[in-house]
């Protein structure tokens, strides 16, 4: 198997945003669930699916 080429690139000095806290992620899931209830189009359905996917990844405390 051939070795992969080394990764190279330029990285900005821009500050990075912090990761979401669990509380912020739960709040976002709640908003996505609300969007699912209010939007009966495929977009609302997709919001519900995303909410379910994210909720499974959150700690349960």
C-alpha cells in the first residue's frame, strides 16, 4: 500500500469558536424539534431527523 501524501495547508490566525456546551446542544435540539412541529414540509421532517440524531449523541444528564 502506498503512503498518503503529507497534508499541507495554510491555517488562519482567526480565533476559533468554542464547542457547544451540552446545555446549548440540548437547546438547539429543542429548536429543531419545534421547527419539525411547525413546518410540515420536508424541511421540517429533516429538522426532526437531525434533532433525533443529535439527541442520541448527547449525554443523558
